[in-house]
C-alpha cells in the first residue's frame, strides 16, 4: 500500500493574512478610505513634528532666568522655576511638608479604610476623620503649627482641596435630595425637584457669584466666611443637584420588588433606603458619579473668576509676571497636561468600575 | 394605637416638619439680609433698570450708547450676545460633533483613532482653560491689521478679529427670502408625498436632486429676476485697522472656538453611543430582509439611534449655553460680563442682579427642556 505524505498546507496568499491584510482592510478598502488614510497621515505630520520640535528639540530645559531660554522652542525653565508656586500657591515655603503629608495621609487613611473599615460605623468614622486631620494640618493654629490663612492657599493643592471637598460633601446632600425626589410625600418631593432643577438650570459661575457676594448677607453681622469657604459652599450646593439626579437614575433602575421585600421584612424607611436600595442604586450610578466628579474637577478652575488662586489662576497670574513675560503658552500647556492626566485617569477608573460591576451582574 | 406608627400621620408630620424648618431658615436669612442691606446702605428694588448705564459695550447687535442707554438696554445687549454666541457655538459644535462621531465609527483605523484622540484630548481639559488658551495664546499671536492673514479675497484675520464682507439687502431681497421659505415648504410637501407613495405602492422616488434644484434654484431665479438686490460692503484697511464689512472680535472667536470644540466631543460621544446602542440583530434583520446597507442605515439604524442620541445632544446644547457665561474671563460682553459684572459693580445691587441673571438662564434651560420633552414625546416608539 502506497503511503502518501501529507503535503504541508500552503499559506494563504500574502494579501489575505498578516499586516498586509490588516492594512488593506482597515486603511485601503475603498477609494474614500484611501483618501481618508492619507488625509489622516497628513494631519499627523502637520501636527506632531512641529509640536515635538517646539516642546523638545528646540526647547530649553535648564537654567534659572528668562535669559537662559535661547532656543526657538518652549521655555520649560519657566515651569521649572515656578513649579512650587504652581503646586503650593502662596503657601509658606517652610510648611510645604504639611501639604505633602496631608496628601500622604490620604493614602494612609485609604489603606486603613480598606483593611479596618469592617462595619458601616468604622467606615464613616475613618472617612470623616481624614478631612479633619488634613484641615488642621494644612490650616494650622494647633499643635504648634503656624496658622496659614486660606488666602495663602493656592495652586494645584487648592484645586485638589476644592475638588475633593466638593465631591465628598455633595454626596450626602445629593443622596438626601435624590431620596426626596423619589419620595411619596408631595411637599418633600416638590422641594427637591425645585432645588435640583433650579441649580441645574443656571451656570456654576452664577452660583459662585451668589456664594461670594450674597451669601455673607444671609448671616448676622460678625459671622464671616472666608472666600474659600464661600466657594466651597457654592460648589457643594451645585454638585449636590447633579449627584442627586444621577442617584435618582440609579434608584429608578431598582425593581419595585426590592422596596416591597424590604417593607415586608419590617425595615424602617431609612433602613430600607440605606441598606437595601442605595447600595444597589449606587452600583448602577457609579460610572455617572465618576463622570460628574470629573466634570467638577474641571469646573474648579472657575474659582479663578471669583479671585481664588487655583492651578489655572496661578499660571494665569505668573504669565503676567514682569520678569517672565510671554510664557503663557508653556504655562497653559503645563496646566493642560496636569488636568488631562487627572481627568483621563479618573475616566479610565470609571470605566474600570463600570466593567467590574457589569460582570457582577451577569 | 401609636400615632407615630400610622403611615399617613407620619407623612403629614414629617412634611410639616420640613416646611417649618424651611420657612424658619428662609425667615432667618431674609431678616438677616434686610438687616445687613440696611446697615450697609445698599439700595433695593429694580429702579436701576431705568437709569442711564453710562458705560460702553464693545459689541452690540442692537443700538446702544454709553450716553443715553439704560441698564435695561445693557441687560438686553447681554442677553442677545449670550444667545448669539450660544447659537453660533451650537451650530458649529453640532457640525463638528457629527463629523467626529461618524469618524469615530469609521472602519478606517487612522480616522477612528484620530477622532478618539480628539475626543479624549479636548474632553479632559477644563473649558475655561481652553477659552483662555484660544484667547491669550492663539488669537493673541495673530499679526497686526497691516500684516493680516488673507483667508479669502475679502476675508481678513488679525489680532483685532475676523473681518468679512457685510451683505446689504435692498428692498427686493424680501422676495428672495420669500422664495426660499416657499422652496422649503414645497420640499417638505414633496418628501411627505414621496413617503406616502412609498407606503401605498412601494415605489421609491429619488427626490434629492429635485429638492436641491428647488431650494437653490427658486431663490436664485427670483434673485436675478428682481435685479440682484444684494451687494456687499467690503472691509478695507484704513489707517491702523479695517473699516467697513462685518467684524468678529477676538473674544467672540475665542469663545465660539472653545465652546464648539469642547462641546463637539460630547456630541460625538452621544452619536457614537447612540449608533452603538442599536443591537447587532437589527442590522442583521435589515440585511436578511434584503435592504441595502444605505436602506438599512436610513430606515432601521438611524431612526433608532437618533432617538437615543437626541436627549444627550440637547443637554449638551444647554451646557454650551451655560458655559458661554465663562466669557466673563475674557470680557466678551454677554449677560454675565455686562450684567452680573459691570452693572453689578456700578449699582452694587448684587441680590437683584444675580437673581435676574439666574432667572434668565433658568428660562433658557426650561425652554430647552420643554422642547426636549416635546421631541421625546414625538420620537417615542409608538406601538402596542
């Protein structure tokens, strides 16, 4: 009996496999696609090489004064010289460690929260202890720390403070408003609706104006808020309305049976809402909550308009420094980079959370 | 029976408690407010609207003079400028957003990744930073009027703004406008007729060339018949600046650029997610019914995708309008700059002015959500 050797299979033609197939399919499939591909490549050539030329090849990195910037490109010396100003604002130089350790403590508390936050009470305790510690650390006045008034706070650290306070404080208020809007009681529901729709209908800047100009008039003489606190109140009240709408969306996704089951177990209203409904609603709402937090982080830059010196305002201000005139571009590119990194990583984190909760549901 | 365990009673009780708390709080802050106002000698009321404002406004679409115009005129200028900048911003944001959103779904790798890059880049930068960047970096770097960049034969761009020819309509031009409106109505009628015929007989009519012919041809014919009643006032360099024509200030340009580019990212995302939300089965079902890919897009995919995409897009229009208030950072004279800025500083009547400003935005918002609700009602899937 003849034995036939199996011939090795011939490989597919080169235009049906590997990178050539990919290019043919994804870049050159139709005449329109060919044109688009070339347009896209032309665009990249138009944008990227000049930018690299400006930002790296022609740029100056070392030096201490404007005179050291001799190239045609970017003057990163400016950023380097002003970096502490951009990060800490007018905070006293000797006390930078206080801001640094407040940031470090955030991670410590985060770890404690993760490993020791067993019950709801300890979680809340740890969670609310951190802002108090951080406040005393940054503001001072106790334990031999020198008081640093809030008008000295600024730069990136102020941006982070405003954003985190806004995000954290708006959450409980938002939850209450969302419960109010979903409530059966007509008066409570209408109050919540009016509040939420009013705040969402006006721009943040008008609320900041209101907080900085009108708010002091609402309280008896002698009670005075500093500018930062006013801005924080405004931002919290603003963000709460958005958080409320997002959580309401989550509440609507909860089947009625969950409410009825909680009722039939004899849980009180708050037990039902906090132990059964809210945890499920939050799961649905988390991606949008992250989105709202990113929006708030970007919106903190608006405090520039009411005269607080956040990161953008510091860069805006140093751009008009007489010995460093004409470096606006570098400053704006730097702020862009910082904001972009924060917002982009937050949005990726939101996506990760969304995916994680999605698989849980399956 | 314990009253507190009675659900009805509890409902009334807690609502009463809330109302009492709210009223007490409002009473507390208003008494404080009136006391403080009196102490500081701030005038109250809306009488200031009738007084002469006495400050100039750099751009005004309606007649305004710093000598005779009142605060109410300044208020009107502010509102109109807000509406103009929002309208123009919405127009360009929509065009850019649709292009980017469609490009995002393109099968072409480079195009799709470029639009992803565009979306991720501009979406993650604060809008205020973008406005300041366009204003302080890009537009400030433009040449002086004498070295203007010539965009087209009579369009000039320099650090004073964009200068374009100004159309001047003569009496006969009304007929051209009437013809244009008429052409649109005729086209709508034609489309309706074609749809009806399609449903009754299944015959398709290829209307596009006819519609183009009617919408372009009818006004054009009337234009020439009525003796070309339109001419242009061209901008010309006189001294240190351009005179004549129409000009758009750098503030206006920076604001519309930033708002359109920023909002377009959200519109693009809305369009992408709208189209991607359509289950694959819909496309397959359309294909198995024998529809061409154009038919399946037009008759099956888009009607469903638009239904999903429109509410977020209209929300973005609303956001754009609210974000136009950031003009105050670069001094474009819209509502917040003129009214909540200059007028407030001159009169010192913060409460009235900020309240009125908020009410204007609230009115715009409520109008837009009202329109949105109507559209949603119309778009609702009618079945069962």
